[in-house]
C-alpha cells in the first residue's frame, strides 16, 4: 500500500494534469516547428515550464493574507519595471518591451496582468461597501489601470495594453460598480475609435484594416493571417500528422512558435487536436470560476474571478486572432506559445488561484463555517 502525504494528495491534481497536458502539447509543437529539434525553443521553454510549475505549487501554500499584503509592493515594483523599459529596454521587432537580463528577456507588462487584478481586488476590499457607487470607487481604479496600460501602449504593445484594460474593467464590474458606467464607457469608446485609430502606429493600423478586409493585401500585411488560415484549414479533421506540418516547416507560417502556434498545432493534429486543446483551457477556466465562487472573502472572490477572466482573454483573443475573427495584436497562447514571461505570468496566476482555493477549503473545514 502506497501512502501519499496529505499535502500532496490535497493538490488540485485535475487542474495540474490539464496544465501539464497543455504545456506538453506546446513543447511538442515547439519541437516540431523547429524542424524536430529541442533548440532553440522547446528545451528552454520546458525548463521554464517545469521550474514555474514548481513555483506555482509552492505559492499554493502561501497564506492569502501574505499575498494580499505584498500586492501593493508588487504593483509598484512592476510599474517601476515598466518605466525602466522606456529608459533602458531592449528593442526587438520595432518594439521596446523587454529588459535584457542576459539569461532571458523579461517583459514586465506580462507581470502587470495578474498584479493589476490583485491590486484592484485589494482596493475594492478596502473600499467601504456604501461607497461602491460613488466617484471614489471609480477614479482610483481608473488610475491603477490607466497608468500601466498607457506605459504599455507606448512600447508599443496594443495587445497587452488591451488585456490590461479588459482585465481591470472586469474586476470593476465584478466589484459591483453600476451598469450605466460600463454602458456609457462602451459607447464613448466606440465613438472615439476613429480618433484613436489615427494615433496608432502604421503597422497597427494595417493590422486592423487587414482584419476588416483580409484579401486586400494577402502577400503583404495580410500574409500572416492568410497563412494561418491555410495551416488551420489544411489540417482537416485529424491533421497531417506530427512533424508533418508543411506551413510551419517550410517557413510559410510566420511566428509559428509564438502568436500563431495554435495554427501550427492544428495543421498537424487537426480539428480534433484543436478542440481538445480548447476543452483543456475550458477545464482550467471552469476550475478558476469555482475557486471564485467558493472564496470566503471579498479579496479572494475578486482576485480569483479577475485572474480567471485574464486567462479567458488570453486564450480567446489569441484563438480569434489566428482564425481571423480579431485583429492580430500579438497575444500569445498561454502555456503553449514560446515566451518565458508569458509562462511565468500564467503559472503565477494559477499558483495564486490554488492558494485561494486552499484557503477556502481550510475555512470550510473549520467549526463555524458552513
């Protein structure tokens, strides 16, 4: 008889298995897109994934009160890194988004996604319930969102800035702010789109125009999207077979290891592989929502719901992007696309969700809890 230690047995193994399965599929696709080689992507991604999964499990045993107390410091630290990006950031592919640490390039805007959610959860926890419909419930949250989103926008990184704003607004909505605020904000945003369009960089404007008319420049600005659709369509139901993807192997599919990795995967594994991947993410998202529903305090509820919403935006925007249902904005597919910062962000978020889940289970078992 094998005796499993209680702390190990109590881990959320179903979610951990889903994470490992999705991460493994990502590593297999990175190996394939490199022509059947561990270099330059799969080995590095695998090392980061294993290390950060261990960190996520370790975070599960942190008291939520400690995470809560460290949130303002984390927000200020990441905000400082965003400023540092503007001063000494590494420039790559026309954007200044990274800090070169030597062994890896750190993208601070990725870390701001979960930290911003936690900061807003902390703010609304401290806000008196009677003030939730007052101006003091709006402008501090708007500043907490607007400053990092603005710093990210000027890098330029439209996709990450968009996720920051959507994640922040989701927490505001979940906190109970009046519906008219979001309706008015949505209408104002729609009205401002033509003006905002003129302030975008030329390549960002081209991406939006290509989304509206994909066939206008199939060999230029629309090349990535056209090749992505070809890769997805050519996979059929069962795919071409592992290591047999022609679009990625023949270099027709740009960024097949990052933004368009789902297209490279579906070409080889087909509709069945793509659906299984989506169902895996759905399982993680469903678990995150259950964690939020079971949480016993306001910070935990908002943090869990906000982190799950962040992950939802990650997955949804990337999938819509590669299928031509949204403009190409450079959002990676969580745990699958190559990129250390994105893997860190997602697994740290999962770690915090596991810590909240553990606290809820502990509180429920105590006398006096239902």
